[in-house]
């Protein structure tokens, strides 16, 4: 039996998504940039998908730009907004995804910006008072803070952050890759400049995503070479991927309430069973449902002698998860997120991430295996 609990890394394609992609592959092969009938039909399909996504997010279709995924979208938002507005200062957190952190660090290293990191508490929560202090010193800046952390699951109050940014005339970009398709995003009610998406995080295809650019923002392309995406992203559109992305988001919104309740129940059950089986277990980040991504649970285990072999042992048992430690020695640089929240470097950590396809029976098997590993240390 194989158990997949690494859904924050990627998710299985939904059968409905497969069906619509296969049907499109069979009948539509035109280039959306071609002016003949085949091209016009492909273009119509792309624009229909754009309208579907925009409708779900309460945005304008003109604000949705298709990309190869979240990393490209993050890079485009950060690099081009800094350039467009002459920004010399940026604020982020030490637990951002590397698509954000490495981009900002490179810009800082080359002297284009000064970079500040907002403080965190022991659970990895953003210190909003410190954010305000930083903005008060540099009011016209770029703030890039992810909606939910991909390793520990912490959620930020994205509405409150947007209000703070608006108060100080800051540009606000949020990496929403982990929350897109899992939480509703009403962009008509949220003052935000850029958000990002990767389709494979909510049962859509890999290699496709989008960048939302608020209509008040005017930036240049990151990729040149063609007039696609209204001159904002060169390269032939991934028609099949875009169709699958739109369908996956449509399904996610359709079933969001029931899936959220189901998956949160799985997470709560695993927390309860782990606490009973391994009383000295710790949890990295928030586990409070109000402040934590319901799809992610990061655990810190007492089996210190098994740090290097824990994931291997889980894999041998047919359990797919991801993890690491806060260590930074040798070739194992560890997790920058766990280091930032001062997680115990001697204790191995595992991230379990859930989807609608998981069951409590699977959770029972995983908990029993973890207990066995810790008992036989």
C-alpha cells in the first residue's frame, strides 16, 4: 500500500481535469497567435479559461496573466515592480518560499534594493507591529509575504497586511500558491497588487500558473519574445495546461467547503493520534485551525538518532512525505524555515500534507509507523 502525504509539493490530477485536457488535446492543436480558424479556436479556449479564473477570484480577465507556474509569477511580480516603481527597499520574511527569498536576496546582493526581514515569533507568526515600524521608515517599498507557508502551514492575515501596506503606500505581493484553490480569494475586496498561482497545488497540471496584476499596476514583461498575454509574457500559451488549470480551480471552488471540512478533520485526527502515540512529539508552526493551513502539518519527532534515516524509513514503508531539520552542517543545509523559528536541530521534522484523496485509515498506518520508528531508536 502506498500512502501519499506530500500534497503541498504537488497533487494528483483530478479525473475531471484529465478529461477536459484530453478532450482538448484530441481536438484543439492550433496556435492561439495564429489568425486562421484553428488559431482563433485555441485563442477562444484560452480566453474562456481566463474569464473562468477571473470570475472565481472576482477580478477582471485583463488582470490574469498565464505563466509556467508560481516561481515565474513570483519573479515577474518582484523584479518588474521594483523596476517599474523605482523601489529601493523591500520587506519580506525569513520563511518565504525560495522563489521569493532568493529573488530578493539576489536583488539586494547586486545593490538594486535594501532588504529587511520582518520579525517572527516562536511559532513563525509575522510580527505586524514590526512590519509597520519598517514601513514607517521606508513607506514606498515592496512587501512580499506569503499567504500560507509551504513548510509549517502558518497563515497570515492577508487583509490586515494589505491595509497596512495601503496605509504606507507600499506595493504588496503575496505568494498565494499554497492557498489558491483551498481558500476563497475575493480580489474585489482585497487591496493587493500581485498574487500568484501554480495549478498543480490543487489537482491541476504542472507547468502552468498565473500572476494576478491589479489593474492599477503597469509593469514590463519578465519574458520577451512575442506578443502573447497582451504583450506581457512571450511564448506560445500552454493551451492544454491553461484549460486544466481553469477546470481545477473551478472544481476547487465548487467543492471547497466540503473538502476543507474533510481535510481539516484529517489533520485534527492526525494531531490527536500522534499526541497519544508519541507524547513528546512537537509541532512546528501553528496548529490552530484559524491560523494554520488545513492541508499542512509539520511534526518534530523525539527520535534524534534517526534524523538521517527517517524519510528513508517512511519511504520504504510506502509513505511519501517530505521533511528535514534545522541543521546547517555538511551537505545538509536543512530547512531555512525551521532554522528561522529556532526548531530543535537535533530532532528530525516531517511535513505531512493532505488532500481530498487521503483517509483516516492511512493516517492510522502512518502514526503506527512513526511510533514504531521512535520506539526502536
